[in-house]
C-alpha cells in the first residue's frame, strides 16, 4: 500500500535533484524506478498467496514476476552499495574527488547494474513450469550451488563493501573539523539508514538460503531428508522472503525523505495541496450558495 505512492514521490523528488546536478540522486532515482516495477507485480503475488501458493496465472506470468522479484532484490542491494561508495568518496576523499564525481559516471554505473543483474537472472525464464512458481521443493544440486553463489556474490561481498565504506565514513566525520554538526548528522543518518535497510531486509533471507544449501551438502543430496528439512523451514523462508521486500517501502521513506532537499520539496507539495484544497472548498461553497439562491423563491 505504501510502496506505490512512496516510490512515485521518491522518483519525482530524486529526478528534480538529478536535474540540479546531484550525483546521489541518480542512484536513488533508478532505485525508485526498480521498486515501482516490483510494486506493480504485487497484485499477482496476492493472488498467488490467496490460492495457497499455487500459481494459476500461467507460466509466462510466473516467470516474468519471478524475474522482476529477483532483479529487484539484487538491484536494490547493488544500489545500496552504490550509495555507500558515493558517500564514501564524497566524505572520506572529499578533496581528491571534488569536481570528479560526475552524473555521467553515475548513469553509466546504474545502467551497468541493470544490465548485469538482468543478464544474471535471465535463466529464470528457463525454469520448469510448476504450480509453486519459483518456490522449488525439493532442492537439487544445481539449486544448492545457486544458493551458495547468491549468498557469496549477492550478499556477502556487498555486505563487506557497505560495512567497510560506512565504517570509514563514521571514522572520517568523527575526526572532521570542517563539517558542521548538522552536516555530520545528515551523513550519519544516511549511513545508518543504508546499513539498517541492508541488514534488516536482506540478511535473514540470505541466511536461509545458506542454511538450505548447507543442509543439502550435509545430507549429501538425500531427497527425502532434504525435503523434510525444507518443509520444516518453509514458514521461516516465506516470512524472510516477505521481509526482503520491505525495502520497497524503507528505501524512499528512510533516506530520501530524510534529506534536506526532499523535506523542502515535500513541504512545498503539502502547501500547494492545501492551497488547492482550500480553493476547491471555496469554489464548492460558492457553488452551493448560488444553487440555493437559485432554488429559493423570490
């Protein structure tokens, strides 16, 4: 419910900021577009869950929906890395990168993220047609290897990047004498938001993937034992999978609307809406009075 309006507002606000030359806004704008695309598939997930995790909308819709989900997941992760790296350069190497952080570079990086993630997840379209869509039970050797890869490349490496860059950011602003208290607080809030979103939304889901893969290796691929283990873990998997989608709401609310420029834009929008609403109310009241006078006998 909140994802659609929040990301629409985020996309518009970050587009305004991008047009003013803000490099960070490019990453946030692309992230908002990705979240909007994912949000558009939520009605299909609702139907899927209401049908007891049985996909009845056809294999093509299943594959497209699964493709959008996985792409959104890892595009979000990589853009959180982009945000962290951009802030790292702007704060830790402020003098060295002054005048060298360009929007063209940010656009090129963003396009590369979309292309890379899109190509990596293209095999989703070769999935077997099942009623459970992309929820595979039981696991096989190929899927176990895929889980290990997703944990290492899609989670562990980005986590290392985010932890390293934000730790250096905290250390740098603590020692800085050139930043005001307000500027330091703004940088801290953004860094905390990025780390919190990453840990809250993506850590539980990827830990479950790792546990499943380890269980497959531990049971040496025994289908019966692996299937029994996955069934026991199924509810937890679904909960953590749902938690991974919370970033579609958390991204815009936490670290776009928290910035100074965004708050000013939201305030301006709110004032404009109130002004328009008051004019509408006055027009309705005037029309109502005129109608009553026209009906009353002379």
